[in-house]
C-alpha cells in the first residue's frame, strides 16, 4: 500500500473511471456466487503490477487490455493480503505511464451472514416459514467483500451493474432496471441503468421476494417529471411502509429546494432489511434500513417509532446530496457526511412536524447530551480525526461524528443565521458536485456567503478534543466568564486544557441592561461581560451552543424559579448542565437534588424526559453505596413523579398530542419503577389481561414497554415466560425490541441467567444483541452478572460478534459503561490485557473513563447525598 503522511492508500499508478459488474450463479443454498468485473482505468504511472482491494473473495484470473495497443497484458500472479485486504496483480509486462485500458477479473464470493458486504438476512415469510432476503452494506470498507474494487472514497467512478436471479425475485440497485430477460432454468438477468460518478461504498443491490408501496414527488424534475418514490419490503409488510413513503416524497422535494439542486437520480427506493448492523445506509437511490427505522403500523406500533422513522428517512435522504453527490475526501472527515445529515435531518422534521418540538428533543439524551457524555471523557476524539488506515474507521462512526458534529453545525448555523448557512451549503454542493471535498472547502463556501472567516472560529471545534464549560462569577452589573475544558472525571490537567474555543454566548437582549453593548462571543480564556441584567440573564439561549455552563448555586435556584419564562430547550439544558457539574465535582449533587425537587409541577414531556434520565443515572451510580441512599433516592423519585403520573392517567384521549402520549408512558414507567403501588397493580392487571389473550386492547401500543417492564421487575417466572412468548410470537415491527428491553428488568438470579443465555442464542439476531445488554446494564440487580457472563463466555461472544466489529464494540460499550467501582474497572482492564482488542480498543477506553467518573462521583458525594436524603425525603 502507498503511504502518505496521514493515510495508507492504494498505489496511484491507475485510476478507475468505470465499473461493469456482472453477478451470476447465485447459489441460494450454499450462499455463493460468481462474478466478473471489467474496470476501465486511466494509467497514471508506468508499473509492473496493479493493486486493488479484495476481502474474502477468490480471484480466478483475468486480463488487462490496453487501449490503442497490440494484445492484452496477462496477469501472471495474484497475491491477496488478508491483513491489508489488498490484491496485488502482477503483470507480464508493465502498463504504460499514460493512456487507458480495461482490467477484467473473474471472481467468486460468499453471501455471508455478518451484515457486511453482500449478505443474507433471515426472516419469516407470509406462510410463517424461514426465508432469506439478500442485500448489501458497503460503508465503510466492505464493497471489497462483494467484488474486487478500488475501495477508497475519492476514487469515484460510474457503474453498470447486472445480476442473474430466480424468476420470482425482485432485483434492485441504485438505478432503475434497464433490461430484464429470461435466461432459462427459472432465472433472469436484470441489468440496471448506469450509475453516475460516486464512491464504491455507495453502490448497492438487493434481491428477494419483495413488494412495494409507491408515490410520486409533488415537484417536477427537469426532463424527468415527477419522481417515483417506493418503499420495498418482503411480502406482507408493504403497508407498514406508508408513513416512511409519505415523508420520503415530501423530504426529497424539500431538500431539492433548500439545497438549490434537484435530486440527481431518476428514482428513490427505500428497502426494509431484516438484519442490519446500523440504523440505515444512504446508498444512492437505494437506501436500506433496519425494519424499525422504516416500518410503522398506525394501529400496533409505539408512537415513539414514528418519530424515529421520520427522522431516519430525512437523515438518509440528506446524504443523497451531502455525502453522495459530494463526498468527503477521506474517512478522517466522516463528520462532514454524518454531522450535517444529522442536523439537517432534524431541521427537515422540525419543518414538517413543528408540534413535535424537534429541537427540544435534540437537546435531550436524543442527541446533544449523548454527545456531551462521550466528549466529556478522556477517551473521546476530535470531530475530525486522523485515520491512517481505513480499516480503523468503524470506531469513529460514533456520537462524536454524528452528534457532536451536528451540535457544532447547529451552533454555527444559529450564529450565522440558518438561511445564510444553507446558502453556503448550496454553494459548497454546486462547486463540488460528483467530486470530493474537505472541511476546508465547506468553511470556504460558508465564508463566501456569510462574509466572515468561518474557519478562524470553527477550527478548534473540529480539530480539538473536548468542549468547554463556562464558569460564571457574578458581580454588580457584570459577570466574569472563564472557559475550561470539561472532563466528567473532574480532573483536567493543564496540558489537557490548552484550547481556547470561540464560544458564542447566545445571550438574549433582555440579558443586557439598556444601552449596553451586546457581546456575542467569548474568545479568550476569561472575560468580563459588562452591562448584564443580573436579575434575568441566561447564557446559551435555546442551548444552541456546544458547551456547558456552571452557574453559581444561587443563580441556578433563581433560574429554576423563573423556569416558566424559559424555553423547553433551556429548561432541559439547565437540568443537564447541573447534573454534569454534579458528576464532575464542579457543582454539588445535593444542589442538583434540590433543583430537581422544585420541578414537580413541570408539564413538558421533554423536560420530564431529561429530569427522569438524570435522576435515573443518579440512582444507578449511587445504587451500590448504601441501602439508605438507594431507598431514599427511589422514594425521592416516587414523590417527584407521583402528582404528574396520577394526573395524566392511563387513557389516551381522542386527538391527543404526540408528546402527551409519550409523557404518559414516561411518567407511568417512572412511577412504577419507583414503587407506586397503585400504578404497579394496574400495570399487572392489564398485563394479565393482555398476555392471557382475554383482552389485547388492555395495553395501548404506546404502553407495552412500560407495562412489560413493570410486570417483569415486580414478577417472576410466569411474567418472564409471558414476555418471552410475546417476543417469540409477535408480528409487530417494534415488538421484539420492546420485549428485549423489558426482559432485561428481571431481578431473580436464575431468570437473569436464563436471559443471558437467551441473549447469546440464535433466538436473538446479531443486530439486536445490544438491546438486552443495554437493559441488563441499566439493571442494578443484573449488571454484575452480565460482566461475569461476558468473561465466562468471551470466546462465544467474540466469535458471534467480531465478524462485524461495529456490533462487538457497541455490545461491550453498552454492557460495561454503567459501573461505579474502580475494582470493576481494574477487573475489566485485567481481563482484556492479553486479548487482541483491535477494533474495540477505543470502546474499552471509553468504558474505563465512564466507570472512573462514576466511581469518583460516589466517593466524593455519597456522604452528602446520604445526609440530604435523610433530611429531605420522608420515609
């Protein structure tokens, strides 16, 4: 491999410009296939070999035709390096230093079961029998697993693709079908229109017994009319694609307008895939999804999945421009794809569903707080992270690239103004269409539009690790602000605090006294902000900035008192910042508890969601410190949520708002989980009616998770078996996920063991194994048993999950990040010390940092929390 200073890439002797790929002999019993690829090349340097990527393929010879010359060049030897995933094709004579030619390679491969490359997904067909569907997942480095190719994002080319499939199959790819003809033996060859210039990771195909629902865009597209938009599923599921279809057709038009570039392809297909490693994949023109991210049943689905489907559809459609039309030059700038698609996905959903308070959702654990939690650890990484070898990229498909990336974009767009920001984006897309670009290119386009040097103030946000906390000191008529890197462990060292961020203050006009100058940003480590109205100021209006604020204790109390004048996003931000200060030791846990105690009259679902999330974390971390603290915090939660839970009740009213429905599920769950006897009894009554089959309407679809969790936590074998039976028999698209989340609430040791064994059995798909892990790690009765199980069964776990390192890394992070004991941290480090941790070593560092922060918190504050509970919580 060629190695420049910052990346390892293929030699630059040739450049691919077009692929002609033909797959034949699909053996749907042995799961193998044959293929032939003809790659049109431009010769750049004279060379005696050609190197390209290949993984788990058998290459069986080929030839190189040099245009305008006599005869072919024979490939004399093929060496495949398993470690680097590079095939070196030695040539009988050298290629010229210029000109063009065609490299033809015959190969065979397998249709694997690892959710990467060309793979198969298991499902039950309409007759209830086991069946398979076939599809691809190439990002980031798995196109090479399906066909030999130059698998780097800046080696863009055009594609012709054909595949021979059984007559009863539907075949799909990025473009519409060009020709479909019978070739005998019950087979037909399907060829597709040429795909415009794009990266290898965006090529896609799928085949199986599919059906679809279809609609058309409202806009006419120049020369193409209204574009067909389809949602494909395996047979029997297409009607559950209606909600995604409704959103997709609107969002394609909306993005075409706000990006000032028409959607470039002649069709938009969405495909529900039964086994999927991520949430979705933006393949150009053929977007693939895990079923829960694209299917929704108005009668049987939990409404929170409606929110998810709408957002994921928008996110993936945003990539059709930002990522597909213009692609990052190299994986180090992955955030350009993911950070922007995340932000603009939320932006589109806010446009179509203003009643959902999307930006309020964004500020909660849904996005912003999750990014803060990871970026507040030593083991975090900058948004733009050096990637020397593309095989290391999977570990940065994380909350920094997606959520911190989108958080900084939201901060920048709020500062510049969203309209100017989007005009800058349109300028960037037009300039680099069908090519590759860098962060610097985006800053240049935005700077031209905004008439300001964007790179100057954004560079540190992208290239430096972490984020600042602003500590506020109040004086008469002014405040003193100091910025410092925030670490949740509370032990930032001087050498870790070298960055001075540009911090937009987002102070509202009423924060200033009349006639004073409105300062917009902090650009030094410390500054005095004069003319502040110390009666009613609040920094970071609507939580638009990616930073935390540490207010004096008295100011936090005052802000709590005036909370009804603050936006929902601001109320969420106050809770989250106060909790982060408590965790890190920059604030006090008792101050946090007193602040939360005053919020029992809150009415917003999103504020309650943040409040209950932070209280849950507090209870989880302090659960092993003492029985008094554990019981006291449980009773505190019960006292806090009871009035609101009893007021909202169990019944869904006609025409009730989306967020009200979500609030009901949240409050009933919190009250049941903290011992509300009436709610527990009612949940158990409804559970018996539902699971006995007497009354399936006893549990509203939105309350399945809530009721199942309460029943499992308060019950035993009978309840466990009832939910397990529901898991095995449910046909609801969200049913399996809900059952796995609920089963993890088990408390009896023998049932915990049963669930652990179920987790690693073939009854739970690899794509879903992190769901029980999350639930068990959140369960104080089960998290130690989970760790012991992982140690005892590591060989099995590694073999099952390491075929796709994203899956293994996710499983471990979700299993082990909730502990609050340095002994457990040491045990984890000791266990993995002699293991090959390549592919999940960053995840282990994050686990270690998380546990250390939790342990420090308990050690520092458990005495004070014990006292507070005794004084403030009635037994």
